[in-house]
C-alpha cells in the first residue's frame, strides 16, 4: 500500500507514538518513529521518499519549527501536524504556509490513515515527476532509440556492430515502433554518413509512380515525363536507401529491385543506359516476410536477398520499463514545440501509461504526450468488469495475470523472494510465468 513511501513519525510521548505507529503499520505503511524532531530532520533530504507525521507540542524543536525546516529542505515534502485543541489556530496558519494537513486530537484511526494515504500518493507523484524531468533534461533531443531495458541496449549494440559493414539490412517491427529511426541510425553510424539518406515509403505511392521514383526517367519515357529525373536509387548512391513498407512494393518493381541489389546498377525508364550505384539498402516491413502466409505476393528471392541481417524492434508493450523515460522525453519536446510548461503527471496519466497496451507503439506514445501537454486528459481507465474488446476470456485472464506480476515486481523493486511471497506461488511457477509473459525481472530493480 505504501508504494515505497515510508512514514516519518515524530512524537515525544512514547505511548502515543507507539500507538500511532501501530495504526500506520496495520494500514500497510513502513514507519520510522523518533522521539525528537532534530533526530527526524537528520534523516530527511530533498529526495526522501517519505511523509512526515509530527506532533506540534514537543520539547526542544517543536512540530512547527520542524515543519519550517522541512519547508526549506523541500517544500513538496508532505507534513501532517497532530494538534491539541489549543493548537488548532496555529495548525491552520501552518496549513496556509504549506503544511499538507492537520489532525486534531483525539482522532479516529481511519482519519489519520486516509490523510497519510493521500499525502503518500502526492509525494510519490512529485518524486516521479522530478525523476522524469531530470531524465528528460539529460536526454538530448535527437538521442535515438531511447530506452534502458536490456532489449534496447542489445538493439543499440547490434546496430553499432553492423552499422559500418555495408551489409543490407531488413528491419522488422510493428507500426510506430521506430523502424525509420533504426534505419537513420545505421546510416549515421556508418562511413556513408556523409552521403544521402534517401527514404521511400513503398505503401504510399501508386504502382504507376513508384518505378519512376525509384529508378528515375528520361524525357518522353511516358506521358507527362517532360524532364529528366534522377531516381531515389541513384540519388542514394554513396549513401543509404531506406525502403519502408517494402511488403507493399508491386511485383513488377520487385523484379527490378532484385536486379539492383544483385548487380548494384540501375536503368532509368526510357533508356538502355546502365548506371552503377554504390548504396546500402535498408528495408523495413511491418509483417513477417519470412512467413509465407504473411508474405503474400512478396517475392521469396527478394526476401532472401534483403535478409542478410534482420533487426527486430521490440514493441513498446514488451519494454514497459522504458515508457516513463520516453514519455518524459516526448513531453519535453512537445512543451517546447507548443510553448507550454511541462505539466505535472497526474495519477490518471500514470495509470494510462502503465495499463495501456500501446498498439501504435512509440508513435502513439509521442502523440499521447502531446495531448497531455495540451491539457487533453487520457480516456477513463476501463473497469475490471468490462471485457477488453476483441479479446477472449483466456486472453483477458493472461493480460490480468501479467499485470498482477508486474505490480508485485514494482512494489518489491524486483526482489524475487518478496515477489513470490506476495503472489503466493512457487519459485518455478514464478519463473515460468515471467518467461510466458515476456517479463524481465531486472527491469524492476
């Protein structure tokens, strides 16, 4: 329940302090108690994951002075004041000065627990927003492939290994996963970086236009061809040609493209002249071209010619630990673009980040960050009683189980023993479920 936030309890009355501590511990909070304000203050810092609950009337430094010291340390650190009847006016003034809440004696246990719960959630959000802003500030705006999960570290390492080899590359990844970012990075990290990076979306052009775009044409090659045009292939000579959605390339063009890859030469439309080209081809597909059922009419020989090296980009739902850093980066970029302040992340936004499946991957997350910066709130979270559209009951149960495991790992910061105890399952079952759901325990440490 504490979500990593501990309670710093200060009261010089040992009996009352013991009773208050017991109340908070029964509610699920980790509590450290102190009989003197100076002792508690020494344990606090600007980044303390804590909420302070303090009595006002104490020997030495009283609760109001402790509150003032904490305000100078971190004005966002919540302080709850416990007051006697005669101290209510002082507590109200402190509330105006920034104290989180005051509770007058005698108080029911649930009144304290509810106030602490709200303060703990506020503190957690404050610290999370700070970390995200710091991470976004430390992230250059053009940093490619943002992410700290093992999958992304492996992807960056692979790209560095093959970037300067001139080998043709096939990139596989879902819509919005960053295929063009990977292609651009291969070009930037290669010795071809001074040459042109030429991109063409094969699915965005009609069959009557794509060959002219790729191969170029001479005047009079077809109706309307009044001037000579250098095609994308020739323009990419000395650099990199990126063919996105290559599965959409017409069959007739595939035949000609195969020859380009094999011979490294191009013949513009309307001429028999063959021109040599020096280029690297990076192709991207959103379907599995190695699967005949998904490949459709795409030529098998062209697939094998392109498939010298295949790079698979993991979807965002398989690297959920990267989502906060990516979101912070996109919010910072959007705030600059729209000339807005970076908003504080609310509980609703955080829940959406954690629970949404992100079918549009990084592109969808970027658009969501822009909407948040513009003040457009996320859609309401689907209730547990409403089935997710398009999913069978077993699929919904699998998704729910995976989320329960992730939540347990988050609460225990990846500790195996604590997570197993929380879930109440054997160790072998735990590891089997991690593998089945594609969850990396180390991401939660």
